[in-house]
C-alpha cells in the first residue's frame, strides 16, 4: 500500500478526481474553481486550506494569515470571472492555542472578505494538533473563463509582475540580502498579497477572446504546465520575463529566474488569448486602465515550458514547486 508521502499532492489530486463520479459542469473538476448555472447566472465555488506551520512566515501576523486564506479562495473565484459574495471560515487549532491569536485570524479574514466585497458568513471550529485554516467561497459570474486546450499561436499574458514573493521567501527563510531599494515592496507583497478583484469586469468583457485562464499562486512555471495538461501536447515559449526593470538591475539573472517562475503565492492571473485577438484584449484592459503583459506563446511542436533569453538560448523551466506530502 502506498503512503501519501510516496505519491505527492499532484498525483493524489488526480487519483481523487478519478475516484469521483462525474457530471457535466461549466467548470470541470480540476479547474481553479467549480461552477454551476443557477437562475441565469453562474455560481462559482472554491475551498482552500493552509497549514499554519508552513504558511506562517517570519514577520507575518495571525491577521495576515487570516487575510491570506481568504485571498487564496477569492483569487480562484476571480480568475474564473466570478465576484465573491460569501465566505465560510473553518479553524482547527490546538487546545492551548491563544484566544487572542485565533481572534486575530478571524479579524484578518473578515478584513479580507470586506476588501473583496463580501463577508465571512459562518464556518466551523475544531480541535487538532496543528493550526489549519480552510475557507470556502461562493461567487457569481455572468461569463466564465475556462481552461480549454491551447492552439498554435495563442498568446500567453499575465496581469502583473512576478518575483516579489520568490525574493521575499528567500529573505525571510534563507537570510537572502534584499537591496534596500526594493525591500519594502517585496516584503509588503509577500506578507499581504491581494487577489485581483479589480479585474472582474475586465475579465468578463474579455472572456470570449480568452482560451484559458489560471490563478498563478502555485508559481508561474507550475501554472503554465497546468495549462498544458489540458492540451496534452506542445509547449509554451516565454520570451518576456514579467518582472520590474529595476529588479533586473539589482538581482542576478539566476536568482531572478528562480524567483519569477517558482515564487508562488502572487495571485496574478494568467490568460491565454486566442490568436489574432491580442489587440482587442489589450484595448479592453487599457479602457479600464489595467496592465496586461504579453509574455509568450503556445507552440504545438515544443515540449514543455521554456524561457528564451535575449541571446537566443532556450532555458527549459523544470516543473517543480511546493507540494504537500
């Protein structure tokens, strides 16, 4: 009999999905969230869980931890075109856990729910050996952004820069020295990230031109590989590293490459734009005064995810990142 530690989280998820009875859904099991049609609108559901010993970073408060679990749930709803309307919070804690700390978690979660235009409408409490937080979210959407197989020439774009959390984790966990010019911004985005609630209307208007969308919290490289799973062949060639120019001047290339593609927890949105509609989608984003960064394209004859350097050399981006078990 296999133990979970010998399987890993990603394989475990596939086995769980294979074990479930299936029905036709607007958003398939395995997408960022699940969706159903109800009274002329789509209802979008998501549940997310974090474990305190892994997610409570040095310098992070319990309020920040409460903020983070709601943000993680909200992001998966938003990336599918949904607007959060309700959250449920479940807290498992040891019996000697501080009441003040637990209430700080709740207050942080409530503040996040307010930021995303909603409320914590209930939940559950449990006793356990470790601190574990789960958040279930419900959203509504007029249009959904699905994950569909990619096609030759489709353009890959992201809604913001990457690298902040990758550098932030190195600073907080590995004593990496951050340049003073970017330290404050990096730590702010690492300790209190935000999901892109400001893009719901933009995504709705762009939906018919978008082939696929995914939340980037698993890391940019891992998220790109997840997009390829639906296609089952081909690859993605990244020719534009989505990072602030200042970072390129202050951080060496190998460290920056690692931070941008493997940082995770940044909650930006990756969209795959149908070939020929790049200008249309860009204009929609510009109308709302929002950034959209074109970073690469899908290539049916390329296997895996690659970064193309200015010299013309291709660097294969490994599929790696955080996994439970």
